């Protein structure tokens, strides 16, 4: 947020800022979603929907699991939410009691930490590094002791790394055997660069899956996402949704349903991300930034820059000041070790990535020549 503010201030002053600090696609919702929303505005009263979301959308989401993962999913287990963020609040409230302990890998999306704290849940952060591709493992869990839940994300933010199929299966089995609730954040599914992502539902009917229309579907501001929950929890989620939110946005549900018919347009976005990723990886590597988490998916590069700085918040301000390129410091994602990492987001327009790569190359060449900052 600080970087975004600083970047916006500089943009107003100098007009030359390239935003690699933000985590949202630069593209609008797909045309089919926009058309459906326009039609609904003209023809539909758009009042409250039922708390769990429109049946047509829940059925379409369930079908998506058959099409994408070969999982036969009963639509009654789908809960439409106000984005993944709304999903987390409901999931944590439904699954845990005050004082319960939830494990999660670190670095991680900062809101996990903040939502758990806000709900008076304890968190057990697992320091991860390149040796486990920045993902938690069963060995980590065994070393911890009593837990009530595990939160995983694959592909993850900020690293983009994924749990391999066998790793996710092992974690899901571990959780099932010990009665731990597994919450699987699958928001970056659809944005992968090699192996496709696997859903926790392939391995456990007990897992709670969190997903959203924000990333692959390019609909961040529409605030619509979904959960898949075990049958026995559906009524609890219905009550939570009814009382906390009444329902997810009616207009956004209409648009989200149509977004499933926009695969071609959405896959074009993913092709652009893949090209952007290659451009930025090339330019960073040529600049000596080579220690980068394996970017299997999402649209981030998480780079260890300890050879350049010990305090990446200052470093990011300096980079912004000297180049106009805004990047995110690691401390938000990892309070312990994050001050040696930065996150580059490559979901923007390709010409911006090319220009940012060129500016960073020149800038880092200057630092390397002067023997560090
Ligand atoms: C890993 C992860 N989970 C969840 C979210 C929240 O997404 P939503 O817009 O669906 O609330 C984000 C947003 O950046 C994210 O990176």
C-alpha cells in the first residue's frame, strides 16, 4: 500500500511510473461477462439473490471441476462469495473457534495473517525457502505439534510456486488423518506455465477450496469468488453468508456465469503473462538477479536481492525514485526474512514489462558497477 501510494504520487508528478507492485490484471472483465452484465442491467431488478449464490452459477462452477480436474462435484457444495477475501472470512469462521491454531507457509499473502488475527485465531507460520519451493511440507507439520488447520496456496502469492500433485495429495492425506481442516487457496488456478494446477478436491472431499473470479477471469473489482465446502458444512456457510453479506453481488454473479464462456479471451491473457514472465526473467537474470523462486504460476517473480540490499522497503523506494518502476518489498509477505526479497508483478501490458525490464537492467548495471549500494 505504501509503495502504491508512493508510485501514484510519482505518477501524478512525473507521469512515468510502471506498476509492477500491483497484483491485478490490467485487463477488464472478458467481453462476454461485460455483455451479460449490460443485458442484466436493462432487464433484471438485480435484487438480493439467495445467500449461497444463484443456482445457475453454482452449477456452472461445479461443472468446471469436472471439465478441468475430472472431479465430479455436487453443485450444492459450492458457495458463491464476495471474492476469495469474503470466502476466507466465512471459511475461518465456520471451521475454527477462537484460539484455534492454523498453520501456513511464510512468505504468504499478507491478508491471511491479518484475517486470522482479526478473528482471534492463532497462526503457526512455517518459514519456507527454496528447498521446498517456498511451500509447507508434511515434515514441517510434523515438527510443529498440535494444529487445527492448514492453509496452502498453489500457485502462491508472492512466489508463484506450486505444490506438485503428490505433495498436495500428501498434505491432504496428512490433514484428513489428523482431523486438521485443510483450506486450499486456488485463486491463481488457470495461470500456470508448465504443469496445470491440481485442486485439493482431487485428493480430499474434506478440503475447503477457496477460489475467485479476480485473477484468471480478470474480474478483481467485481468482488465475486467461490468456496467448495464439505456437504456437512453447507448449512453453516449459508447462515454465515446470509447474516454477514446477505448474498454476493447479483450483477457480478451474472457476469461471472458468462465469464466461463470466455476461455479464448482469458487464455490470451495467460499467453501474455507467459511472455511477460519470460521477458522479465531474462532481464533480471542479465542484471544479476538470479535467485528467483520457481515461478510455476500466478504472475509474480519473488527474488532474493540480498546481494543488493538488506532492507527492501528502502530499496523499492530507491528503485521507484531512480527508475519510475514500482515493485513490492518482501516484508509484507514475510516479516522475518522478507526485507531481503522483492516481488515483481508481470500481469501488466507487454510494452510496460519491456520498458520496466530495460530500466531495471540499466539501473542494476549502475549498482553492480559501483559495487553495490
Ligand atoms: C493468494 C491470494 N488469495 C486471495 C486474494 C484475494 O482475492 P479476491 O480479489 O478474490 O478477494 C489474493 C489477492 O491478491 C491473493 O493473492
